[in-house]
C-alpha cells in the first residue's frame, strides 16, 4: 500500500519526507509586523473547501497542526488569535498585541472530509520598535519649545496626540487634539496643520522634569511607520548670560544714582543764586 501524501497549495509533499525534514510546503509567505501592533494573515484555499474546518498552528509539522491549533474556524477566537472565513477562497487570522516571541513559522490548515488536509506555510517576523523615526531635541528651563510631528495624509481626521514614556506601551498622554479635558499638563498645546500633514506641540516655560522620551503620532494601532520618537533634554540657563545681565543692571543702577546726584547738586546751586540775588536787593 502506497504511503499517504500531504498536500500544499502548490505541490504535493510526501508524508514521510515531511517528517524527515520536519517541515511542510515548498515555499512560505513572508509577513512582518511591529511589537505591540496587530497582524493579519491571509490563508487561501480552493472554493470547494469553503465549508470545511480551517485552522492555524505554530511550527511546520502537519501531523500535529490541528491538535495544536492556535485557533480554529468553529471557535473563531482564542486569546490574541481570531479567525474569520469569507467562505469563498480565503480565511484571515488576526494576531493582536504581537511580540517578538510570536515570530516564527505557522501553518494555515484546511481539513478535508476525505484524504489529507491542505496546508500553506507562513513565516512571521515581529520587529522591535528600534526602527521608529527618532529625533533629538534640547531646550532651556523657563523657555518655550516646539516639537514637529508628521503623519500620513490619510490620517488627517485621526486623533493626534503626544505622550511621554520610555516605551510606547507605557506612555502617558500629555496633549491630544480631540479634547483638553484629559490633558495631563496644561503647559502643552497642540496645533494641527492638515495642509502639511503634520502637527506641532509647544511646551511653554520648560521645566527640568520635562526631559525624557516622547512619542507623537496619529495611529491608534501603534504601527511604527506612523509615529515619531522624540528624545528631549532640558538644561539650565547659561550662567555667563546671567552674570552679564547682572553687570548690565549694576551699571544702569550706577548711572541712575549719578544722575540723581547731579540733579540734586543743580537744584542746590539754583537755590544759592536766588538767595544771593535777594540779599543784594536788600
């Protein structure tokens, strides 16, 4: 009796070879996402299987895929995994709040009523947020500072905001475009310029504690390409400038005192002249 065979969307694979190579399918689809975001994986299938059970599992072993499925079409959702089937030619698996631990190989599976199941391979890569655009800014205590935050043109009606925190996953909103009622710090003002697809945030009277990491953007799904990371440093005013101002003030004070002294002396001379004239007439 001939050994059973596994099927992939493009090419049939020998059952014994699949276990020997510990893998499935002659090719895989590459999918990328960023930490903290969501990713959707499309799994195609022939229309004749529209009513069959669908699933996705981690790894590349067809023999145990259904038993170890992360989610199946009859349940629809399991933790961060959800599966929707258009009952036509594909089903979609969505993974929310992805981390780098979610990177790896996956198998989309379609159970057949007779014969062997059909699989397609997925290679998921979850990237760090190190690749987000990053800017360095510096300001001075007591002075204002403005941050510029570009966004995609299609986000012109989205809520814009600036938040502060070492990580985008632990970030406190400082100012938002939608409402000021939840604003953390009222020294922050946000102005949206739709024509240039950017918004600016101005901080008036900087404080030393304003230093830190800020994130600005317009995408509630935290897709990295739609955000900017700003590293702000805040320094004290230049001591040399303060010394110069003190010297200038001292000089002005000296001039004022001398002017007052001259004015008093002139007045005394006038009084003496008047008294002399009066004495001469007597």
